C-alpha cells in the first residue's frame, strides 16, 4: 500500500506530523526496552532449567529444559493451572500459582454458619391456567380478563381484588395455553 506524499501533506498539518513522529519514537524506545527485558527473562528461565536438570540428573529433566519455551500468559480464574499439569506430566516441578489480584475476599465468620438455601418444593394447588379455565367455565365459556382475574384471585387469596401482578400472571397463562382464545380486547373464550 503506497501513499501519495503530496496528498498526505495536504491532509496533515506540520504539528500533526511532528506529533506522529514523537509517538513513533516513543513506541520504538518502548519496544527496545521490552525486547531487552524479554531477553533477560529468557536468560533467567534458561538458568533455572539448567539448574533443574543438574539437580534432578535424569533425562526427563533434560527434555524439560529443551522444551522450555515461553508459554502464553494465562488470564482469568484458572490462571496457571494448565502449566502445573504440564509440568507434572513432564516430570518437572509444579509451578506455583500467582496470588489473585484485585479486591481480597470477604472474611467469613467462624461463628456464623452458612445459610441454607430454601428448596423449592412442588407447587401446591391448581395452576393459574387451570384456575382460569375453571373461571371461564363458571362464566359460560367467555368473559373479560378482569372477571377471570377476580375469580382466580378469590380462589388463590380469598380476596376478589386482583393485583396487577396477578392480572399479568393470569393473562400470560392464558396467552401461552392453547385452550384459550382471545376474541376481543381483553375478552377470552374457552376453546377446549
């Protein structure tokens, strides 16, 4: 990909070009320092591997030294776990896992036992779909949703005033069941 210098010069001002050059120089310096650091770390790894080979004195450690290549950095919850498994398979020492960074976990009290989760048992009584069908049967097979919800509320709670959430629940149960048909605005009919 080639650029026409004249077109580029027209588009960029001198200050912008200087700023880009400074940024490029900073990036080149940073790359040079990172490469030096990488070479230093690789040298330290080679020293550690040769010391391991010298101390263990077996051929598996020499294979471990030969195959020592920089592994991609692990991130997340299981950081370093696969490196431990790989080291164990190759006969080398297990790698220690770096401590987690970030906010420390909350301290748990020894006196307080963890709260038991309430198990959700089986539903008791008829479902909203069944109650709505029963209400429609008592209303001659067709009625307004308000009337149906009032009957369902009476059977569920003993109070004929339907709350908005009960009204919505009954409406959803009827909409999702094939035995009901919407025959008008807020009017439902029992099919089956």
